[in-house]
C-alpha cells in the first residue's frame, strides 16, 4: 500500500475511533414545557348545570307530512371555568346523548311526559337540534365526537358558548297530541 493511501485510511480510522481528531460540541439545549390539567369546564345553565328550553305549543294538524318542523327555538350552551386556550388544547368538544328508540333516528329525540302533565306522550314527532346557522346539520344524539367544538378562552374570566336551534320534527304522517318533552345530555371532551 502506498504512503498516500495509508495516510487517508489512518485519518479515517482516527475520526471513527474517537481520537483527538474528533470533537464534541454542546451547541444548545432543548427545553420541553407544558402542563397537565384537570378538566375544569362546567356548563352554566339556568338551574345549576341544567337548562330548560320551552319549544312551545303546536296543534297536531301542523305536522302534515314526514319531516315537518315547528318554529326554531334558539338556545345556548355556555361554559365557564375552562382552561385557557393553548397549542395543545385550543378547544373543547361537546357530545350529545338522548333516547332515540321511538324515532328510529339518531338525530331525533323521543318525546315523553318528563315534565308536562299528561298520561300519554305525543306520537309521530321528535325533537331535533342543529347548530345555529346550520339548520340542516342535525346533531347526533349517540355521543358522536367531532360535531361541535368550542374555542377555549384567552382570558380566565371569559365565558364561551355554542348556539343552537331546537324544534319538533315529525317522523310519521300521523302525529297525535300529548306532552312532548325530551332530555338531552351534554358532555365535554378535552382533546
């Protein structure tokens, strides 16, 4: 082997083996920061965390066909005490649950005699809920995620809210009279 090849091979071995030719530099440090929080949003209702939305009184004759709807009734879900908006948690999601057995539609709540006096609930109608300004985007009452996200506040004292519309909607050509109440459970998901 000639002299030039020996020098090149020797220099390569010295670099790889960690000889004085190899140097290590401390060029910087990466700091990881963040926080783990306890979920803290609470729903601010008209009675603690519960609210009542009066939908009104309508004659059975209003519902002339499947899909007939009553007047839209606006309502809001207001959250208080939420964590501040961050890169890791910019918003919270709302999920919704309710009984939909009779209507056979996950977007139409069964009506019953929860609070209104009467022995037999109305039939042929359910209660539909949509986000405000999106009146054909019906909320699924099966706990589905990804339906409603509310951006978290940037100041601790700020309230945040989502606006909705509720209404009666017929799922049968025949609607009978009676109390037409329903309960919808709202859950908050931090993702």
